[in-house]
C-alpha cells in the first residue's frame, strides 16, 4: 500500500517553531548597536595595548621587539578592518538613498 507524502517534520516541532518569539525592531537595534560598540571597544583596546608596548619598548621596559611588532600589527589590521566595514556600511547607505521609490 502506498503511504501519503508527509513533510517529514512532526507537527509538534512545527508548532514550536511558530511559537518562537520574534525580536522587536528595538531589540534588534539594541543588539546590533551593542555588537558594534563591543567591536569598537575591542579595536580600541588593541590600539591601547600596542601603544603601551611601543612606549615600553622606547623606555626599555619591554625587551621583546617581536611581541611589540605583533601587537602593533594586530592593532593595525583591526583598525583597517573596522575602516573597511565602515566604508561598506556607508556605501550601502548611499546605495539605498539613491533608490527610487
């Protein structure tokens, strides 16, 4: 006998998906804003660490030049990535603003 075709998901799991709360626009905005804030704070922390290590190298407190170079490069790469993300966000905003409704 041929059985009917089913979706393959039990009805209980589909109902559970339907009952999952959807975040409000404010929650999404706050989440995105906190993500950006945390990312910028991380980049700032890398910059401060690199500055302290460079200062320590100049004053003779830090002897390992390699660690200073690595910290400086990490800070530089993080800042460059942040600038590229900002540039892409500005480009996306400008593209949206050029759209005709």
